[in-house]
C-alpha cells in the first residue's frame, strides 16, 4: 500500500480540504479552534491600558480636558487628551480615567503621543478641538463610568485650592474617596419623599429659633451663629434643623469634630427623621467600602442629609439647602493633609457658591464666628439670660495659691472648696475632673497681673531662650527692658506646665469611690449616673447619664499659659464643653475652676458669656492686626528656602514680614506634626501678614512662588494660609 493510502487529498500548497497545514493534527486543530472561539467571546480586561495607536477618535467632541491627579502646584492645570471612539459614551465629564503623563514629543506613533507614566485623573469637559496643535496622547482607560466629580464639587474644590494656595489635585484627594468596585456596582435606593416640617421643640428656648426653622422649611437661606444652651438638647436641635431643611425638598450637611459627636447627632437624626434612608453618617471609622457606598448614595441623590467629620465637608449633597458646623474651634476641623483646609471656611464657601442656609453652632463662640456676626454676614441665635442661668451650672473659682486646710484635701492636692465639691457631689452622682494634658509649653506673663508678655514691635508672644534674653516668637527681635502695659510690673513668670493632680491621687483621697479615666489611649463615650470620679483630659469627657453632679476644672494655667494667640479662647472652649455636661443650677450642678479669677476667660465662664468674650477678643485683634481681622501665611523650612521664596513672591503691597525665627527641632523617635522640621534638620518660620481684603492676593503670590521653585526642581518650604497656631 502506498504512503498516500487513507490520507485526504491535499492542494498544491500542501493543505488538506479543511485548510490544515501538512503535519497538523485534525483533533488538535479542533481544540485550537475551540480555544480561539472561547477567547473571542471572553471580555477583554480593561485594566490593561492601551496606547490606542491609530484608533479612530470620537466623532463629536474628540478632545477631553483632564485633571491629572498629580499634586504639585506647578502642574495645577488641565491637560488635553484624545478620546477614542470606543470610549465616546463612557468618557463623560466627572468620570475617573487613567492617562499617560510625561510623554515626549519625539514618541509619536500613528498620530498618538506615547510613553510616560500612567496616572489617575478626571475628565473635566469635552471640547471640539485642542489649543495644543501637536499630536495628543489618548486616554488610556476609563476606570469607571460613575460621574464622581460634578460641576458643583469641582467649583468648590477649585475655590478651596485658591483659598489655601494649594493645587486642585490635592483638594480632590480630600474630597473624592477612593473607588471601591463592589460598592460602585450596587444600585442606590430611590430617594424618599420630603418629610413634614418638624415641631420647634427645644428651639423655642431661643427667641429667633422658630423663625430660623420656618425659613429653612420655606426654602429660605438664613445664616446664623448659634450659641447653644448647655445640656443634652443640642444634638436633637441639629436634627430638627436638618428635618426642616428636608421638608423644603432640599438637602442638609452637618460637620462635627469627632466620631463621638457624630454618633450623638446621628442618633438624634434617626429619632427625628425615622427609619433608614433619610440620612447617612460619614466618618473614617466606617471603612473604605461602606464609606464609599454611602458617599455614592449622596452623590446619586438617594440621600439628602449627611452628618460626618471633616471629610464630609465636601459631600456632594444634591439641592443643598443648609450647611452647618458644630464646635468650629476644635482643631480636628483642620485637615492634616496639604493644604490643610478648615471645615468652617469650606462650608462658608459652599454657602456662598450654592446659596444655602448656614448654621455655625457651639456652646461657646470663636473669634471667627464673632466676626461673622460683627460684619453682618450672619445673625446671632442666642437664648435670653434667664434661660442661660437656668440651664448652666453654678460656676465657682479658686485661686491656685489657696492652700488646702485639712489632711484629706492635702492628700488630693485640692483646695478646700474643690475637695468639698467632690465630696458633696459624689452623694448625688458622678463627678467630672478635667485634667489638662501633659506637655503644654508655658509662655511668659506678668507676675503681678498675669497679663501675657508680648513684643512691642509686632505683639507676638515673648519667650526666654536663656536666663538673660527675651525674644519674640514671631519676629525674633530681642526685647529689652520689658514692662507690663497693664500694671507696670517688670517681673515675669512662667505659667504652670501640665497636670499636677492625677487620677491615682484622687483615688487615694476618695478610696471608697470608683475612679474612671478617659483620655488619648482610652476614650469613654458615656458613664452611668451612679457616684464615681471620672478623670478626663480636655475633649475626652464622657457624657454622664442624667448629667454630672459636679465638675472640677484643674490647673487652669496649663490651658491659659500656652504660647498661642488662641490660648484664652481655647481654654474657655474646653471649660464650656466640660461644664455643659454638668446638671443645671436649678438641679444643683456646680463647677469649680482652679485658675486666676481675674482672667477674662475665667470671668466669661463664671458669667457663661462666650459671645461677649469673643466680641472683646475680636476688637483687640482688630486693634493689634491679628487674625482673623488680618490674613497671614506661614512659611517654614530651611532658612535659605524660606528667604528665597519670600524674595521671589510678588506679595501684595504693604505685606509685613515677621521673622524668620528658628523652629524647635524635632526629637528623633517622636511623631512629626505637619509643619515641623524632620529630625536632624534646622528650620525657620516667617509669617506674612496682610491687611483685610488682601488674603486672596497673598495666597496667589505664595502659590506662584511655590510653582516656580518646583518647576526648577527645587524644594519649596511648607506654606500654610491662616495657620491655627501662630504663637
């Protein structure tokens, strides 16, 4: 039998009738064809970016202006990219994309620029043609068709970036949470109909309260600075204000300083608004997936009420009718990431841009809030003095020089009045003891009248770098022959440093009573109403069931003696927060503060008059040229870099430069706060001060100077607009 017997006939090229090449296995060919068909039907993974070389472009609006998620300010602009026809439907404004960035003009293939690293970005708009006449790189990938950057959020982020001399990309990293595929793939529920307008309830204690709620429910945009009465009612009052806004068919946003406060307002909102679907809580404790799921529900319009911590200030609430902030003096409202925007200023920008109502609420009042009232931008929302006296506890003061007169008082290092207050209070319920954190740095004050010692040139705080020399912490000038402008005294003293009374000492003085602590390592949310000593650091005071019977505010000079412009304001804020947890005067509540009774913050606490204190503080700052009346920029870094940036910046006319002064070195192994030098480096800080109305020009000038240094590959100093801690 010949070798061709039993084999199919082949064509001149050697292929059989099925098209197989010589030596091909018919069974193997069928398997290969099956594999090819399976691959053809499978989805092409989109995670692998392509250059789209030679691909057809979108017929309409083939150019996308993309904001590249690259932080440096010298790259703070939009970049043009070609839109392939295959992406035409998905590459809409607001979606996330990936693009090639840094491709050279020499790498052009079939009309497309290639090369460069892959970066995330956002499509801002689509246009018909680009101003750039050379070849464009194509969008590599549409990461998600979800439009997460709407026009309102983009405008807000742009305004915040300009306000704080930062880049738009930096702000977007704070405003838009990272994508979670599983959360994004889930549909959001349909929005619920508006609720009925709520009853005023405890808002009736404020003469202007019911009218404020009626304006919100009627679709108005009232603006108020609310000094809340002490007691447990303020979370529900926030909830009622949100409910009144929702009744008008609009959305509401409330920003609070921490998760504990957010939980209290969240509970009140659930009680006032009813079941789920009316509002969401946005805090960092949720985790990235759940937080993104809730953020999407807000962005899609499913939920129109949000309460959360500082990141929630950018929440994209639809048809926003009210923005609110609670306790705006808390440092937690200032973001730690560049350019460190403050939630109060962000919400003020939102109120103006989106024409919403505005409510700044607090047990006290910051100088910034007093300025809003002073210039007429917002109206005060306060209770009558009779209501204040009924709701606030009785405040007693004790000079720290008073010596205990019995053995038990000496054991606890407490003045007699304080010791008696604790003993009597424990018969009626828990007693709160506020102890300042250790490590507060002292500032110098007049030994006779305790007036802070300030520089004669710029009114900055004086510090003693050695035993014989006084220097200003702002401008660095030496101060010789200091004399107190209040009493004429010439002797200085350092304020008390840290807490001298501890939970252990109180436990020894009252051995029969349980002692609980709340602080940085372990913060209590609440304590039962039975007798106990609760020792807490400022800001970590737990809520007591039924209120505390009494409270001690120890070592007042540890708060008042901080080397900071806001020391008095901060001390009063901390005291009010603690005293507000105590039962009212009518129920026997008593608070003892151990501090110099003649100091203005102490007197404001005794009268429970935070508004009067803030107004007087604002007037003095206006006279001395202090923030918030003036605007300031802090420039910190190596001495040469600080000098070069200030010299290169086109500062507004009349800008005053204070300093530079040396910053304290950062000890190795200790956590480094924003604006502090790295361990082993010597930094200086200068303050740039301008007149009212020049703040935007100052921010633009330092931002341009930063961009110039970065474009040349030089490191720029740390710049912060309106820093909270200027000394």
